[in-house]
């Protein structure tokens, strides 16, 4: 009997429940157009052994500064020769240009000619600086200007804001390394 009373109460309560008020009608506004998600191109990571640049001047300079070494050919009014740069670690560069060698030591740059201590010409010292440090000058144009992007390389041009010296830098598109630098009357081809 108690069960019957409980069942009747449940049925009665179920009948007297008031339904929830109707929810207000939602007005649907047109949804905004779907935005295209731009997925950035994956950037390679450059290492001292391999440049993974994208052909830009900035990444090429980064690759140049960390490179473990390369061969080069230089032609200028004072020096015409082939040479090498070896960099076991940044700050421990060894540059050989023809019969001249320069090596970074704790006390400074030590120059030798045919294996004997010697004083280099100012042109050789400037070349050493260009090859090991790449002091990126302030540019009169504000940034390097892409002159030609056809073919397998990008050609950038800018003017040193301090000295007025014109620079042309050629960057390979396939790996992003600097392959040629012309600064004033000096041309360095990097192999």
C-alpha cells in the first residue's frame, strides 16, 4: 500500500510540474567570413656546417657569421688572391690569404707571412675583418634593397651611411649563404 501511495505521489507531481518557460528565440547573425590561417613556412635552422637561410640578407649575414669555414677569392687594388677561413669556434678564426695567415689569439690577431711573424697591410686587416666579423654597416637606405631576385640568387645593394661605400651582396636562394660581396673596389667570391 505504501508503494502505491509513493507511485501516486510521483505521478501527481509529474503532472503538476510546470514546463520551463520557452527560451527566447536566438537571432542568428551571419557568421563572420572564415579567416584563412596563414601557416608560416618552416624555417630551417642554420648550423656552422650548413646554412639554412631563405635567401634574405639578414639570414645570410647570420649564416656568414657562424660558418665553420669556406674558401674565397678576393680581388681588390691591393690584394688579389685565394684563401680560406676556418672557424672552430666563433672568435677563433684562422684566415689564410695567399702567403699570409691571421689567427685570433687571446692577445689579439697574430699575422704571419710564410710562417714568420709579419705586419699586414691595412687592406689585409680590413679583409680579415670583413671575413670574420661581418660588421653590418648602417645603411643610407635604411635596409638592403633587393635589386634582382631572378635566377638562383638574390642581389642586394646598399650604401654605408658612414663611409659612403657602396655594397652589393649576392645571396644564394637554395641555401641562403652569401656567395659574393662587392664593397667599394673589393670583391670577394665565396665558394
